[in-house]
């Protein structure tokens, strides 16, 4: 069984490139070039240098002593929260901006929901000196003002998406429309392991540095490269894809994917795609998707903007179908409690997305000798007002 993409762009039955005819040349250009470009020594050198000197890699693998004591198991945190801009997303945008330059693109477009991917994209566009246009739903622009200000300060133009529910899905549609109209000079930087092939694979490869580092870091401290469990939260699936990547074909490493159950899986206010989703097509790939019986996409809900997505990437849909990964759903309340707990036990305020992954210790029991690695995908600065409102701090 392979958990990697095949040459047709599929993970088992999921993936592919379901795109309008007019987008075909753009996606095809990328498909024909991405592996070749990534294999070039110059590309690798520049990518590695920027990850080191600009992003701050390798990120530490931190043994969380007090958290481990409380749950009577060995918990390590892979500190993506210490990356420049505060989360793992920059690993992917650095890779894609270098790809865009190799493909001689002059203009970058991106979609963003909460603004985290927009900020990571605006950052690398400033770094590379390329024009940056970020599409963002009008509603999101209003509720994510600090990130809108960051993008503007970095020199990006933020264009409101005015159609539909005026949130992430509509921003994505606008970005795709822009790409169709600007096929020659524009690269579209997608922010997660989603979209038409080759995006999920390309994003997973750029994020795979997370498990690559974890291997040698664990070897140093535990004398073995493989943990017993690798745990990550899943929105579209990019931090999980990176954390799993080098462990996909290591059956001794159990993979755990944590989804947002919002107010409860069956409350109608949830983003637990693996439980509620059925096969469907979203943003160019066939995957598991929350939808009504007649195929309309259901509006997802989660307290965390980064997990508030009605689908998962095709790699994760396949990991779910094949049972290679165990999927666990965590509610808003459970996640918020876990976020507060990490803050007070370890002095680390996590992003609310990440807090979902941390919440599994309340329900799932591990053995004292188990080595459990959590992808600490991001820091909580951006979520402070949500934590303040929730805990009445
Ligand atoms: C965006 C984001 C996520 C969710 O995205 P994935 O592509 O599933 O990783 C998780 N954590 C943080 C901190 C994020 O910013």
C-alpha cells in the first residue's frame, strides 16, 4: 500500500485535478515542472538556507516534562510555533515562492481565511520582491483586522471576495478566477495540502521538513528515529502531511489526525470532515467533503479559523479510508481547555488549531513508555482575543 501520490495525482481513490478547461495550462505547467525544480541542487540550497536563516529552522523538538508527567507518557512538542510568522505555513510559502521564481512568474495570488496563509504569502512576496494579491472574504476582512493590517504593511493588496458567504471558499473561487485571467505571469500559492494535483503533493513535500527533522532529533534524545505516535491537527492537512511524511511507510509509527468537532460532531456546527464527509470534489480535488444529500457544500464551523474547512486534503482522505491514520474529533471546549493547560504547564500559548491536537490526552490513554510527538503547528498570539473572551481573562 502506498500513501504517497501516484503518477496520475491520486492517493487511492482521492485526489486528481478537477479543474475548468481554462485552468489546465497553468496546472499542467506546474505539474510538469515541480519535481524537476525541487530536485535542482540550486533550488534545494536556496530552500534550505532560507528555512535556516529566515524561518529559523530546525525548530526544536521539546520534551514537555510537566505535560508528560500529568498524562503519564512521554510527550514531545515539535515547535513549529517558533517559525517566523508564527506557524508551519511559512515552510510551504517559502518553497512556493522559490518555485514561482524558477517558473519566471512576476505576480503571486493567494486565498486566505483567517489571514495566516495571507500573511505567510505576503511575507515571502516581500522577501522575493514579487507583487502579491490576497483574496479574502469580506466577512473575514472585518473579523481579522490585525492580519489584514499585517498583509498591507508587507506590501500586499487585499482584495475582498463579495460573493456567497464572503468567507474562505469564496476567496478561493476569486483566486481561481484571477488565475484563469492571468495564466502566463501569475503563480497561485495554495495554503494547505488541498487543491488539484500537484498541489497536495508539492505542499506535503515542502512541509516534510517537519518529520525529516523529527527523525534525527528523536534519534539524539531517544536513540530511535520513530515515535510510537505522531499527532497533528487537520484543517486542510498541511502540518499533518509534513509531520507524517517520513513516517507514512513506517507501520510502527501510529498516526493520529485531530479534527475540529466545533460544538459537537452532530450539532450542525462542526468541521469533523472524516466523520461527516462523503466523497465529493472541492477546489479541484476529489476528497472527503461535508455536503448535503444533493451535493451542496455544508458550511463548517469551528472556534479555530484554521480548522474551519468543509473538506480535508486527498492524502488525509486516503489515510482515513485505509485506516493508516486514526481520526479523533475534538470540540471547541475541549480544545480551549487544552490550550489553557499547555500555557500553564509549559509556558507555551498554542494556536487554537494546535490546542485541538493537545486535547487528545483527556480521552486517549497512552503507555508510560510511549513516545508521542505533537506537531505544535502555531503560536497563540493571533488567538489571544478568542482566549480572552472564552475564559473571561
Ligand atoms: C492554518 C493552520 C492550521 C491548519 O492548516 P493545515 O493545513 O491543516 O495544517 C493548523 N494550525 C495552525 C497554527 C494554522 O495556522
